[in-house]
């Protein structure tokens, strides 16, 4: 089961709809046009379209699977007592004093540039379930981090 925000669920649904209704028919037409050019053994356009079609079908199946098993979380039903999905958490690195704010999200929504941290990442997993004032020691590829949770909000 994948927990998604309503926004991300809508984005994935729109992408699936666009792929099925717009992109796949366009690609099918391009494939038909390439096939009509004759000898398929040396037809680069035909083989390129077939590869793209395979990638697109993979993406369509992936989206269908994610949406089929998705559970949309109503953010208004969440509390800000502990770190968890769809909560913003501000942490202070005990070694450097640097402060960072992350929004804990599903892996499908993770985007470090936007401050969206996957709950399945080492930092996300370690912070999950902790409260304000907790010091969390996290083993990351670069070593060990000690983070102090200073603020949690929805």
C-alpha cells in the first residue's frame, strides 16, 4: 500500500490519463507510419518507436499499480505531535548547528531540492515517530548525524 497526498494522487492520475489518451495514441500512429516505410530490419524510426512504446507501457503499468494500491491521506486528520508522513519537521544538526526543514513524504513524492524527504530514506525512517526535543542519531553513507527535532507542523 502506498500512502499519497491528494495532490500527488491527482498528479499521478493526470499523468496516467495523458499517457493513455494522448501519448500512446500519438506513439501508435508514429509506429504505424514507420512500419509503412518498408523493410523493418533497417528501419531506425520503427525500432526507436518500439523502444519508446515499451518504456511508455512500463510507465503506464507502474502508474496503474501505484494508483490501484494507493491510500489517500487526509492531512486534516493528522496531528503534529510526532514526525510522520506529510508533516514538516525542523531539525538542527548537533555537530554543525545547521537547521533544515523537511516535509516527510512517500517515496513517489520525494524531492530533496524542494525539501521533500522520503519516509523510507535513512533520515526519514530515523525521524519517523519522534517528537519535539528528541535527539536522533542516524547512520548515513557519509557517517553519523545527530539531529535535534525543534519543530513539527502539518
